[in-house]
């Protein structure tokens, strides 16, 4: 099986990369453990590939092919190699890490660290989903697997599971040894932090622009005439249910305006107290199983509820929803209301009072967003906040309300601004310190494990030969 091809490695990097031996929170000094163990190009005898022993750790062998495979992946992920010396240094680093990882895994097995099979399976499933998302079709994905040397998806998944288990064992043994007090803290001086920052500041990721805000989201509400029409509709449905309560599911499929569960006969599944809006929640937990509720009005519209089953602290229920219709006239009226809210707020009005009275709590919009990456904001927010200053009140601007089929309107105040650019020493200082301390703590542990375990390194990258 050939080592991972560059094309496949590049396109699956996010899905296939193994966890770092040391958490790279600061991006300094950490090395990634190679995820693949497929043989690379090796020496040949009569045209057949052979492998060699790079190191022996306890009773386990690290193969030269594993080192070369790790190097290949590191280069595919962007590790700079411009000459033979840099290549040899990368090989030595990968070999060192493979030895370190094996020491940790063996210690975890000795300490009987447990890893959940279900957790591993879920992680592999997630890895496969991410890997597949990088390809346009199933055929393209399978072709890339074959080019990478895998005979089947099952073979690739087994490799992923093995590597995920090894990573979990490393994490587990560190946690256990820390709980047992066998991994001691390491002090890092200010000069060491400064030295690390200066050495790696050009390689640190750029700081993304972030913005924070507090907002009032004003939902478009129906007119009284629309509410009266919807009420008449729900009353007629209720009368039908009183006569034929056994038809609840069919009537829900026919009449309910809740698209998330209409085809399920209004089934809401199991819910604990407090998950629904208060009016709905109170009625749902007051009903006995099989009883049809009276009409309940919430910000979503009018509901009829039936509880199917009850168990401690939660109930399984169904509902039928009838929404009053809203149209462009209602939307225009809401825009005028949002305008008046913005003017009151800009004129010194109390945000707390305005938000309590007008914010759409039922719509799921947060009142406060302390800070958020600007480029991840929805387009409407990005456009509205473009060029806004700290403490400036912007809006109203529209955002879609999919459930109602119209817009609702946002009035927001900028509470935090941080432009994109380079991280300063002060911004990165604590992360660098923690990273250095974590690495030294790990290094001290691994050095102690080496004293307890037979380790023989037999591969010399500079000479590209296996020593006797």
C-alpha cells in the first residue's frame, strides 16, 4: 500500500490530520503526529519493496516507512523543505515524535486507560463526513482512496479508528497522570516567552476582525384581523378534535402550519420543562396523557396540544399550529416601529427597557453577542455594521424570519471592535506561556518514560541508512 498521495492529503487535511502531541494553542513548537502508517517508497530487493526498522520502543517497532509517510504528509500540509538538510531535519523530527507517541501509548495501556468504542466510531464517522465533503462525488472519493493506497473504505476507516484510539490514549494518560499528581507544573520566565514570540511571530496566524453588539430584534406581527381569522380556524379544528380525538395525527398532517413536525403528525418528541415558550410549556406539563388542550396562544400563533406519554421531568407531546398570516403591510408597520425604537435609543432611551418591551425573545435571537468573527456574521449584519464605530447604534435593518415568511428588523449597538491584523505580544503572551509550559511538562514526562522503557533509534536521516 503506497503512502498517502499529495492530492488526497491536501484535500482531506482537515479530516485526516492527527491530533498534535502537544496542544498547539499558541502555534509554537508543537509537532503533529502522522496520521497514516502506509509504507512509502523504500529500498527494493529484486523489484520488491522492503522496509526497515527506524526505532524500537519497548516491544513495538517503528518502521522507516512510517517516518517517510509522516514526512510526506507534513510536506503535503505545507512543511517547508527546500534542501536535503531540511528534509533530514523533518525526518528526524517525525521519528522523534513517533517514538514519543509510542511511549505515551504504551504507558496508557500499562495504566489501563480506557477509550470508548462508541466515541471512536462517532469520531471516525465525523472524519469520513468531512473527508467526503472535499470531493464532488462518491466515485471521486473512492478513486482518491485507491490512489492513496487503500483497498476499501473499511480499510481507511480502520486506520482512522486506530489513529483516533492512539490519540485518545495519549490524552487519557496525560489526564490520568495529572490527576494522580505525577505531572508537575513547569515555570516559564518572561524572557523565554519573549524569545519564543520573537522567533515565531511571523508564523503566528493573523488576528481576524471581531465585533460585539447588543440588539433589539423586532418581529413582524400579524394584524388583529389576521389573528381573528386564525383564531376562527383553530377553533374549528378544536371542535373537530373534540368529536374525533383519535384523528389528532391525521388532522395535524392536514392542518398544522409547523413545517418541522407536520408530516410527523405534530410530534414534538420528548421535552423537558422550560424548552418551549412559557404559555406552551405551562399547558403541556399540565395535561394528562390523551387529553386535548384548549387553544393556547403564543408568539408563534395558536396551538392545540396533546400529551402522549409522561415520565419523570419530561413529556412526549404533539401539537397543531395555526399561524396568523402576515404580509407586506405588516412588515412596513414593523419597520416604522423599529425606526422609532432606534430614535428613542439614539436619544438616550434605556436599552434594558426597550429590549424588554420589543425584543423578539421567542425568535431565538440573542440580545447580546459579546464578540464574534466579523466574516462569519450573516450578510445582513456584515453590511449593516460595515464602518460602524464603537458604541454606535445602527439600523433598523431587515433579517429573514423563515417561519413567518417576512422580515423582522434589527436595531443594534456596537459594544466591541477589534480589527484584523497581527497579534501583539500582550495578546499572545498568556497563550505562549501556557504552550511552553505544556510542552516542557510533556517533555519531562516523556524523558522519564524513556528511562523506564527500552528505546533504540536505528534510523539516521542524515545518512539515509539504517544503522546496525
